């Protein structure tokens, strides 16, 4: 895409009320637009990042049998009353609205009830199990304060998968698989090295749930990392029994601040029971469905990447989720840049082509702020020296290489 | 995809309160799930259709310079107060909600204000124009009654593009281009033959707006079609002056009920003025930006296809937006069906493979209801006769053809 066609602009300053690093950088670089505290619109480059994260997650979910769908945002009282989660006294972050006739409605703050209710229409027999529906969805949470940018929004984007299995054994097999998928997702989006499978509180039906925690100073959680085992424990559950259970010693643990980027949870019969979500087994007996819940905050993940992968000049996107692969900068009038743009796009490489009439300095500063992984500059000087000036976003120094050498790496 | 993996099931009956044909068929075939009147979740096959319609529109919008982004659903009073569209006395279909501190918020029922406000941050000079941002978005409208299925939902999906041009002349050039894109969209989704460019009421800044109206008994609008010219006039504006203007005679017009599937509108300065959305021209003078608005209801379009392209047995999807291209039905145990499934999917053909242990009759009825364009049956009998039984959804009769002949057409 030509930068002249992209209507967004970089800014020197973020809005004065913006205190989070992720939103500050994303607003300045033109990825998001602040509608109000905790509510952001995604500008073209921001949407491209979100969609790439989505695509990575979609591929992983489909690989283990996930089937994508799309639930509604508007929610009915009767569905949530079944689990006693309708009342604002029980759930304090509902956004509620109402129909013209006064009927109260809610905006999805999570999705267990919606999926349990919906699946009741489709599950009757053991032949209908297992089922792994999931969706990418806009979620609304009426947070009293919203100061973490896109890491804790009032309106945000997530993926949630719910598993419906015939018993705990089948559930556990799937749970192991999806745990592995989650590890793969965080690896692919570039957070693998600093994201830990973290043991957290379970519930009636399992000893632990698992969080995926990315180490960051912007984190709101405290975890204890066992570097040797590559796992962690949430402070909430840290005690001697848990340590023994996980084969950890207190001395080997490091306390870290971390951002919860995903969590997986065995729900057991917690939701199937109030919804009478049952199936008939081979003998014709009714049994409750065994459920699990698996979430990833897509926008939070994007914010976490910005919090952890950036420097004083701007964002450093991992290639897998970068809005574009190459930032092509043209200095002065030259046909070579135009030619290179066409060569790369014909090859299917995603290029942001800075064809604007702006100073070289401004273009370089914008490129650093935006953070596309491969920067290539075509100028009279680079051409005189035999090619283009190529610099990776995470390197200090660029080098002159021939156009062919540059192109051949993609 | 294997039908055994798809958790949805067909139903003999739609919910008793469902009166629209589109929702009735879509619910029975397992494309949508009714959460409440006017609010539907999209089941896996429904989402596939929505995404295909989206992809067709996205391609057309990008081709004329559209740049995709994603605006928020939650909306702030101050933005809508600028155009006097915040009050429920002025706009009667807002869904409103509020923050914990009592601040009132709205849920997007349309998007002009959001885009005008956002673009004010990016447009300052003539160099920033034109700009054509668009988004696919969930829209909320508090309809007093909701009886048209997904054709008029309380929560629905649309595409809206807004154009920002320096003057009326530039605007008109783009307007002509996007009018052509719209015609192309309706052609591609299979509604071309029955969709008319329809002259409707304009506004302060243009004599007419243009609607795209699909002839259907389920339509809520009355249009007058001039078959020879291939255009129509909305009843709302039909008078002698308009007839003369469009070179139409009353005698040649046919009255039809029609569904408005898209509309394009010259907004002029209607929104740029209250938002003081201006740009500096080459001489440094401030001028108001000239705007246009271009919408397509994605879910309504899907509903319109079902209303117009179906028979007594079920839906007849056009290939371009069908959830799958081929419905492969296996009768009895045979490896050939499995083999054909693998051959087709390896070729990149989207196949729904009915591998369920169900009667042939039930499988055929489901296939007709679901409406995938190419049905192929692999049974002991078809194999004895030399191949597979192939039938298009819109044909009465099938034929036996060899596996190779069947595969080679994709």
C-alpha cells in the first residue's frame, strides 16, 4: 500500500490522558484511535495486525477440530439468570441496555452462557460429542477505570473456544492438545520466549487452571517463574502444597510482573448443570456434558507485543503480525523505488511504500515509530553505491545491498 | 469439512415466533441461531456465507481505493450531539448504555459521526484528500418490531464506506466509480438480474441518492422498474418532474416490491460542517470536505439471497457465497467417498462431507435444505454404474458421471 493512500498520520504526542505505553505508541504511530477511555477504533494498520493475530489463532484452533462461528453481542436476561450471573450485584462489569418495550438486555462480557444455551439445541446424543465451537468477538466490560490502553479495554476483541466433551477423560485429552496450541500461538506472535504456562486457581472441577503470562513491567499479575522447568505459578495460588505438587522449590523461583494473555479452564459441569446440557450415551442414559473454556484477548495480545517489543523510537513488530513486511522508503524522485514496489507486490510481499513528499528524516522517524520489520531505502545515494539501503527494525546499522539480493530474500 | 464435525443440525421446524422466510430457512438449515427477536448468532455455515459476502465487497472496495479499518461500537454523546443525533427524540432506534460513573454511551446505529470525528484528526491539507475509509461492523438498532429475520435485525452486520473529497467534482467522479462497484457486488453475489439501481430522495446536496433494490415479495419498499433502461425509481420520489428527468414514461414502469440491499448517498457538507472538517488548499485557504456515504447490509444481503433464491425444499446458494462448493454424500460404507473427499480438498475445493450414519433420504433432504450448489453422491449403486451421482442444486435430475469427470470441473 502506498503511504499516501493511507490516511493515518503519525503524531508527536499521544492524548494527554493516555498513560499506557501500548496505547501511547499505537496512537502515535497511527494504529488505533481513542474514542474514549478504554474504547479504541482500529485504524487500517491496527486492523491488519489484529487480523494477522486472528489468522494465527484460527489456524491453530481449526487444526485441533475447532469450528468457527459468531455469537451475538446482545444477550437476554433469561439465559444469564440460569447461572445467577445476570445481576449487577454478582457481575459488576455488565453494560446493560433495553428494548423499546423496557426489556433489559446485556452486552456480552463473556460467553459461557451464550454457548451453553446455544449448544443445548444441538447436543442430544453421544454422537454429537465432542464439539469445539469458537468465535472471535467484540466483548464489552464496564471497567470502572480503564488506564491500560488496549490491554484492558471497555470494548475489546477476543477469541473464545468452548469444549463440549462426554466425560473428564475426553476433556483432558483435548485440554492437553489446546494447551499445546496456545503455546504455539504465543510462539508465532513473537512472545514465546517471555510467555509462561502459569498454574492458577482451578475451581470445583480441577485443581488448576492454566494462564499464559507474558513477563512485562506493565503486567497487573505477579507470577513466580521456574526458569528451569519453563513454567510459572500465579502468586494467588502459591503455597507449599502447590510447590510440592509442581515439583518446585521456593529458591528457584523468580518473582515477575506479567500480563495474562490467555487462559484455559476446565469448567466441568458448572455450566452444563444449570442449562441441563445433557447427552444420551450408548445405553440411552442421560449424562451431563463436560465443558472447558479457552480464551485469548486478541487486542490485549497486540498491546502486550507493543509493551514488550519496542524501544525508545517506537514499535518493533514480529514479522508474523506486522502490518506490512517491508517499509519501502523513497528519497527524492526516482523510478527505482516505484519499480521495486511493483516487483515486491507482484511477488506477494506486503509493502508499505512511503511515496510521500516529506523529508528523509521524517520518513525515517515514522518508519521507526511504525515498526515494520524490514526497512529499505531507495535514494540517489544508495543507487550510486550500487543498490538500496537495507536495515532491519531491530538493528542499529543498515547496509547497502543490490536490489536483487534484497528481493531474493522474500 | 466433515458433517460429523459440524455440530449444527437441520430442524424440521423453525421457532414458532419466526415469521420471515429467510430466518425460517436459515434456522432450519443450521446457518443461524435465534437469540431473541431481531438478534441472531451465526453458526459455522452462516459465518462462512457472511465472510464470503464480505470478501467480495472488500475486493471491490479496495479496488477503488477503499482502506479498511474498524470503528468501535460504543459511542460518546459529545460526538453525536454535534449533529443533533444523540437525543432519542431525534433518533428513535438508539440502544443506550452507561458507564459506572453514569456517563451515557450509545451503540452505533450508523457511522457518519464516528468517521467524521475520527477523520478530523487526519485531514488538514488538500494532500490528505481524497480518503476512502470503510469498515465491516456490527450495527445495533432498537427496532420496535423485528419480524424480518436477518433482513432487519436489532443487531446486524454491514459495510459502510465514507468518502472524503476536496470538492463536488472529485466527489462525483468517485461516486460514479463506487456505483459501478456496487453493481458488481450484487452481480457477484448472484442478485444481479433482480437488483435495480433505484433513484431515491437526495438531500440538500444532491437531487437523488441511489438505492440498490432487489425485487422480492418480502420487500418493504415499492419501486417502479423501467426494464428497458434497467433502472428504477423509489415510489417516494415518483412524480412527473422525476420521470421527465430520468427519461421515463409512466406506461413503461412496473410496480414491484423490493428489498433495499445497498444505498449510496452524497452527503456534501452535512457532516463536515458541524465537525468543522476542513482542509487547506494550495493557497492556504480553509475549505469544507465534501463527503459521501455508501452502505451495504451484509446480513440483509444474505437474507435477501435466501428470500429470492430458494424453493420449497430449501436454499439455493449461488456458488460465489455458498458455505461450501460441493456437498459430498456417502451412502453406506465405502472408501471411494473418503478418497473423493481427500482428492477435492487437496485441490482446494470446499467440501461438506456427509459422513454421518444416517439414512439416504435424510441426507438428501438435508442437502436440499442447506443448498450447496454441487451435490455428489457416492453409493454402492453409483459405483456399480461407473461413478458418482452428480446433481446441481437448481436441477431436478442428477446423472451418473465418472469420478474423474466430476473432479475435473473444479
